[in-house]
C-alpha cells in the first residue's frame, strides 16, 4: 500500500463524509411542510450522487489540499443539518443545500467526478429523492385518512347530541308556555293589589306630610329665636377668648425674646470665660519667661556677690548675657501681647453679656418704636465691634510675625 493511500485513509474527510451520509438518512429531518421535504429530498439526492464520486476517488490522482476543502464544505453542511435538528428552522436546510452546491463544484474538480455520471449512481440519487417525496406523500395520506375517520366519528357524535338537544328543547318550550301563563295570571293579580295599596298609601302619605309640615314650621320658628340668643352669647364669649389669646400671644412673644436674649447672653458669657482662661494662661507663661530672662541677667552677679566678697561689677559680662535674655524676653512679650488680646475679647464679651441681659427690662416700659430702634442700634454696635476686632487680629498677627522675624535675626547675629 502506497503512502498516498495511507494518507487518504487517515484523512479527516473519511469520518466527516460518513457522518454526513448518516445525517442525511435520518428520518427526523422530514418535516411537516412541503418546502422542508423538498430541501431534505434535494440534499439526499446531492449527497447520494456525490457519494459515488467519493467512493471512486483515487488517492494517488487527487491533491490532498483539495480533500481539505471538501472536508470544510462537508463539515459546514453537517453543522447546518445539526442546527436544523436543534431548532427546526428551515433556513438551516437552505444553507445546507448551499454548502452541497459548493461540494458539487469541488467534486467536479476531482478526477473521480467522471464516475458520478454512471447510471447506477444517477439511479441511486434519483431513488433517494423519490423515496423522500414518497415517504412524505405516504405520511400525508395516512394523516389525511386518519383525520377523515376522526371527523366522521365526530359528526356522528354531533348528530346524536343534536337529537338529544332537540328533545330537551321541545320539553323546554312546553315549560316556557306554562311559565308564561303563570306569569300573566300573577301579573294581573299583582297589578290589582298594587293599585289598591298605592291609593291607600298615597292618601296616608299626604296626611302625614301635612302634619309634618305644620310641626316643622312650629319647630323652625321656635328654634330660630333660640339660635339667635345662643349666637349672641357665643359671639361675646368668642370675643373674650380672642382678647385672652391675643394677650397670651403678646406675653409668649416677650418670653420668647427674653429667652433668646438670655441664651445669647449665656453664649457670650461662655466665650468670655474661655477668653479669661486663655488670657490667664498666656499671662502666666509671660511672667515665667520674664523671670527667667531677668534671672539670666541678675543671678550670675548675685552668685558672684555671695561667693566673692570683693565683687566688682563687670558691664561686659552683663551686656554679653543680654542676647540670651532677649531670646527669652521675645516669647514673653508675645505671650503678654496675646494675653492682652484675649483680655480685650473677654471684656468685650462681658460687655455684650451685660447689654443683652439688661436690654429687655430696660425697653419693657419704652414706646414700641423707640424700643425697636434701640434694639437695632445695639445690634449694629455689637456687630461693628466684631468686625473691628477681626481687623485688629489681622494687624496683631502681622506684628507677631515681625517679632518672630526680628528674633530670628538676633539669634543669627549672636
């Protein structure tokens, strides 16, 4: 056996073509519509026709790259057939026939194509097409005969049911005639009784309506006078209640204003207490630093006085200790200035607290317009103090930075 035959027998086309032949012979491909049957019949005819050429392929006369193209087209045809079996979409059968057309063209390009036109091969392909169409016709015939038989049985049942319904309808007609006669008789009796009862009820209603009208007029006149008296009394009571509510509203407004001022005064008191604590802390730091700075200047001289009885004051040494003292005095001056600033804030908040605490009792007996003008003036004064204090803080911040810059220059010069 030559190597071309071995390569052909091991080629993937062998398995793919066998799978394609098996799929085209599957009976589940035959659908219920004429188009599907025609597509399946044509596909079987083409594959049966090409199978004669496939079985006649001479491996030593056929290029192997052509076998690969045949394999791809056959695999595409298999994929479309499997897709149709999965979702029953007839478009996949159309695509499968298109791939079969490609296979026809590709097989025509092989030397084995001359064997496909043999009488036996043509007979097999035509037979495959005819069997598919015949199977569809037989299936359609059997289904038609069964449907006709079922329809005949159903018509027979309907005839029997119609006969039963006609008998019941005749009985129902007799019952309806009896009911109509009974209804006419009862209607006549009801009309006689209704007319008699309606006449007596009408006479009775007219009498009761007349009596009710007389009583209603008497009650309306009676209650009208009483309502007028009660309305006058309620008007007086409502007027008094409105006066009391107005008084209570004024008192509540005053209490609300006093409460707000008291809360604001308490807030200023809290601010003042905080500023007092900070001012006292800065004052303590400034005092300690000043004492330390004085100690740098004086303590060495005092120590010399006690250690040496013949003490001679030396200005050079004292002047030499001045830069060291200045290093301590500059933070002391800064803390003293900060203490003074917080002390001013404390006094300002104490003053605001005093103003808000004494404002309401002071304006209580004043004219309302004058009292309002005084409140506006006090508000302007308080807020103007806030703006001026913020400006002074900015200038003081600049002075503090200048002092720290001077301190750094002195330390560097020393």
